[in-house]
C-alpha cells in the first residue's frame, strides 16, 4: 500500500533515546532562518509537531527530528527537534540520530573513515564528524554551540526539599542542573518515575523564580529541562535529564552534558583540552570535551565536543488523512504521567 500524503521517518535511537528523523513529506516551514522556523512552529502552527509527537502515532519517550534544507549557505542539512511540549533548538542525542540517518540512508554521501557534516540548527551551526566503516556510523562527534553558565549555586525554596542549589547553564538549550543528593534520590532505573516527577516540579518552580534570555537567540528564553547529576567513583558524571510531561532521557544528554561542562569550566574545574564521561541512567556514555573558549554576549563560554553513537533500527511511513479524528494527537495520564495537562 502506498499513501498519497505521507511522512517518511527513519527510526533511530542514541544510547536508547529515540530520535526518529522525519526525512520526507513535511510541509514547508516559513522563516528566513532555522530559528525563525522553530519559532513559527512554537508560536504560529504546531500541527505537524503534534501530529508526530502525540498518540496514536507516538509515545512519551521519543523525539522526532524535522529534517529541513539548510538556510545557512555553508551547511549540509538543517533540523529542528520536535518534542511533546514544543520545538527545541538543539539536542545532542537527536543530532547524533540525524547524522546517522543522513549518512546510513545515503541522503548525504558517506566517506570512510570520516565524514564531516555541517548542520544548521536554531541554536547555531553544529559541525559533526562521523567515524564510518562498512556503510555504518560507528561514532559521531559534535562540535556543539558555545555553552555558558548563567547562574552558579543559585538557591531556591521548594516545598518538598527545602532550600536547594541549582546551576543554570546553556548548552544548546537552557538547563537547571541539580546535584541529585539534594532531593534524596539516586540516578538509577528504579528511581526513574520519582526523578521525572521531581524534575517537572522543579521546572515549574524555576519558571516562577528564574528568568533566562539568550543574548543572541530570540525566543530561546526558558529553562527547557532539569538535569540531575551525580559523580561516579571513576570521575564520570551520572546524568538524568527530565522532560515534560514527566519522563527521563534514556541517553546521557548531549546538550545537558554541554551545559554541565560549562559549569565545570566556569568553576575552573576543567580547562580546554579536558573532558568528562557523561553516563546515563541506563549506563550509556557520551564523552564531553572542552575544545575551545569564546564569548557569548559578554559571557565566558566553552566550546563543547560531544561524542556518542546512534543506531538506525527501521523505517516508518505515516499517513496524513483528512478524516483521521486524531490529527492533533492526544495524551493520557496512564502513560504520560500526572503532569500531562501541562502539554494539552
């Protein structure tokens, strides 16, 4: 069966986090830049985002990456991260999924042993270096956008945990980074639901108390995620990023690892040439390295490189039918958790 009006997706995961890639069939998105296009989705027409990220075509623990022709002349491809709450400017795990899909599908020619791609994102230009062999991507290294700390050890009052300290940092999106011991939990699979609910509660609390605005990216003006962190005996950072309406990232989180790297850099705990392993709640790993230093709006910023691997595991075709009663999608609290009303 062939559908006349269809969306073609490659099914990809990065260290267990689903980052499907919408390869063909999407409508044109207005905007002179990728940031304009993201803001159009978030403020004017979110119908495509809802169609591909809500039930019955999707589930809570996934993202869909909208592949677009680049606007920047020096880029090979562009993409926007679509999630259940909104479109986001950048994601490391999703970027790795996009690079893997582009190369393993043949959309961009693969060169062994290394292919370099330049990706146009709403957060800026990201350079990816894919290590390739036998038609597969064995790893992808992302030279991410400049990352910087906004606030360090900022104290907030919470009803559940009293006064706690958070770091606020930008790593492609804004993060609140919280040492997990402050809320009496550990980053482990059996704690995933508690961590997810704690992260969403903190995100709401921070939305009332902390305002952010990127100095050069209009519309990037919210703390997108709360990331819990802990320190492992081998020096790695255990990470757990929480996403609305209440789930945890299965990957070590590339933009979160970049934001955490920025806090380490701001505290002079790492310097250019140093790095840290980021380890996810299920044990997947990224390498986060500081490869340079720059300035963003007068702020000292680090240039992060994130290395990980994605896996293509299938393809899917979605029919867009005018008589489908659920084109806007839906979400139920039995699967999406008690905070589902934050999305609808």
